[in-house]
C-alpha cells in the first residue's frame, strides 16, 4: 500500500509561510488554461509558454521576464531640398533625419555607438511620434525647412536639416547642403550620434550645390561641374534583413553640369536648370530631398519611422493616433514598424 506523502507547512512571525519541498503549480497548456473558469489571483504553470502565469481578472499575465527589453530604430523626418531663382545655381540637398539605433551592435548616426535599449514593465505606456518629412523648397530664394522629430519614450531623433537657397545649409539630424552664396557656402551641422554634416557649395560656374548629409556619410561638396551627392545612409537588420535608410539629398547644378545623386537609403536625386525638380526622399526612411535651381521645386524629405523589436513572449498594443504595420515574429523576437502619427504603445 502506497504511503501518502505530505508537505509540512509552517507559519512564522507575521504572514510568512514555509513549505518543506518545492511548490509545484498546477500545469495547463494554453488551450486548457483558457477553458478554465478563472478569478483574479489564480496562478498556473503554462506548459505551452513554459512560464508561470497569473489571472488579473481579465487576462492571463506572465510572471516570467517581468522586465521587457525593447530595441528600437528611431529615424526623424528628412529635410527638404532647396531651390532658387535667377541666373546662377543656389539650391542644395536636404539632410537625413536623425538616426538612433539600439538594436544588437549596430551603429547609430555618423557611425556612432549603439544606443541604449529601453526596459519597461508590461502594461506601461510609452510615447511614439513619427516625424514628417519637410516640404521641398519653392522655386524662390528661400531655404527649405527641417524635417520633424521622431520620438520613442524619452529618446528624440532630430529632424533633418533643410537645404540652403543661396545660403548655408541648415543644421539638423544630418545637416542640409549649402547653396551658392556668391561665394562658397557651408553645409549644415549634423547632431552628435545622430547624423553627419551637409556638403558645401562651389563659387565656380556652374555653381554646384552641396549634398545633404546622410546617417552614415557626410554630404558631398559641390565641385567642378558636379553637384554634391547626398551622403549615404546606414543599414539595419532590426526587421530581420538588412535595409539601408536615411540617405541625404543630392545637390543641384546650373546648366552644363551634372546634378548630384541621392545617398543610399532613399535620398532624392537633384534637378536643376534643364534637369527639372528635385526628387523626394523615400517615405519612412527619413531621407533628404534633392535640390533644384532656376525656379524648379526642391524634393520633399522622406517621413521618418520608429521600429521596435522585443521578445516574442509579448504582444504590443498600438494606441489611437498611430499607424503601424503588422506585428511580425522573427525567431525569438517580434518587431513592428510604426509609420505615422503620435500616440502610445504598451505590451502584455
């Protein structure tokens, strides 16, 4: 006849209780758990997810890996490409939006160190804003605008610098290129650990403008008969495959030269006299717009993006005001791309 074994439970001072042996929770798979009639405070071991869970009165919550670690790629909106009007060139390329990357060991802007990940408790709201790209500069001697900032919780990526129209480039996440100023113009300055500087313009015919800075390389200088190329962007595999984003816009030229190309990652190509308007930066890459001249229109900056990656034990909730793609599983992680708006996100 078998012997019934029991644990000895002792009560100590206060409400402390001790059990002689390990306490073994009742085990269910997820289907069996969901078939239970549960009340707040129930605790089980989920054999499907291999973790203890408790019922909060509405949902089953994990008791494992309480701290949620989130990697992110935050890219601000790109700066607009500038144009000009009159007998000489004077437009330039827009700079890429600030680029902050905390995934794996990948680089942040200007090839700086990986940013810090964010640790949150499940259920905690975190703010997300996706910065818009700036409009392209009109066919007047008016500087283009900077792109808008992107935000994830307490981290802000700075909008890309607009191109200068017969002026120095504007500073931003990456700096905008310089237009012909009657002399040599200076490109805008990039933000530390987010982006690079814009390229300078040339005072020599055909007055080529500077390219906008990219996340990975500075904008090219206007030189000889060539507009400066936009600086190249940076590659990230936060979505499971390598994608390059945040290129600078190309600098334009007056007649007889070669407009600059947009930087890798979505930078807009430049136009110019006889070459047309500047091209826009690619949406959701934070790339700068290409410049133009002689009454053409500069290209708009590309909108930014916020990409989040986290353990596949969790599911994200996207708040009102945000537009996002599908939450996708990649190995032991999930990721999601948030492409527009302002709102909050949280996880369960």
